[in-house]
C-alpha cells in the first residue's frame, strides 16, 4: 500500500542525513573518519539485536546479488564520505557525495537497462562547474584550486553512492526495506572494519554521544529513504536529497564556523541545478504500487 506522504518521508530522511553529517564531523575532530564510519554501522546493527523479528525480515530476500551490490557499494561510499568529512568542510564533502545522481544515471543503465539520454551531459557539466566553484572559484586561485586528495575521495564516494542508489531502486522491486537496510549495514560493517579496528581509540563520553547521534540519524535516514524510494520518482528523490546539501552547508557555517562565501554559494546553486537537471532529463515513471 502506498503511503500518504512519501515526499514527507524523503524530506525527513534528508534532514536526518544532514544531522548525521554534522555529528560525524564533530566526532571526527578527535576520532578518525574510518573509526566513525565503522561505529556508525555497528550502531546500525542495534535494531536487529533488540528486535529479532527485524533480523528475520532482513534475512527474507529474493535477489541476493542486488543486496550484495547495495551493501558493498554503499558501505564503501560511506567510508570514503566519512574520510572526506574528517578532512574538508562538511558542506563541501556532502556536496561532493550528493553529486551521486549524475553517476547513478550510468549505473541505472547497467543495473536497470535504462537508456542514457545525450541531453543529460549538459546539466551534468553544469553540476561539475558548480563543484569547481565550491572547491576553488574565480577569485580564489581558479576553478578546482582546492580540489585535493580528500576532495577526490569525496567525489569517489559519489560514484559508489550512485551505484548503490541504482542497486536500491532495482532491489526495491522485489526486496523489503529491512532486507536492504540489513545488507547495507552488514557489508558496511565489513567494509569499514579494517580501518576502524586499525585506527581504534576508545571514545570518551562526549564522543560516544556524538557517535550515538550518528547512529540514530543514520538508522532514521536509511529506513525512511529506502521506504520512500518505492513510491517517489527519480526527480522527486533527486531534488529532495539536495536538501541535505543545503542543510550541511548551513550547519557547517553555524556550528563549525566553516567558510561559505559567494564562490561556495554560486557553486552550490550550479551543482544543485545541474543535479536536478540530470534527474529531470532521466526521469522515469513512478514505481508501480
């Protein structure tokens, strides 16, 4: 049965992701990004430990291959995203990660057999111009002037996140929300374990509170997003997801004193417009209820 307000769930998911990014950035000031990512997935296992019936639902599936794709791509994307968050402004890291709809188009062609339209190259170019402005700018050393190693890591997270989103869309045709959530959590934990364990430092009370915030917002965001993806269109999902980017820039400026000048503002507008253009050009019909 289709929920009454799927876009509302998508919007709350976007807000939860922004709060998660802020909490992760604060935690990564004293912990490594790898450890924060590892503990995020460990905390995301708690619903299964306290509610065994949810674990049984997570083990009910039809297409194991799609769940593996979702878990591996998504887990690695989160690891790279958190590594980027630890080293660059949270708004910039989130903007780079949320350019994933551009790459999702091409992975949808691979996973779902969707045709890539040539017109999509124009808004994609606008989006990358926006990224160039955010990481450099016309008055700050030139376009991509500050696009270094960690910015490249953030962009790599977008590529893998695009693959994960395409896998989610494919999996939602046959799989339940808890099966998709479970695969993401399990493979994410395995993916982040090497760095998380090697770089382990026992968190103090403040860090545990931040990590609990990361875990709680992650659970809420993932479940709401996965649940709503069955009923929202690509355009709606792509547009609503950009709310996370705007909120991350705002939270970074308000709580972390991160810079947000005209280069970042213009770049953000161009990137968001380009991404929405990409999903608009590649729009597919609403999923069957």
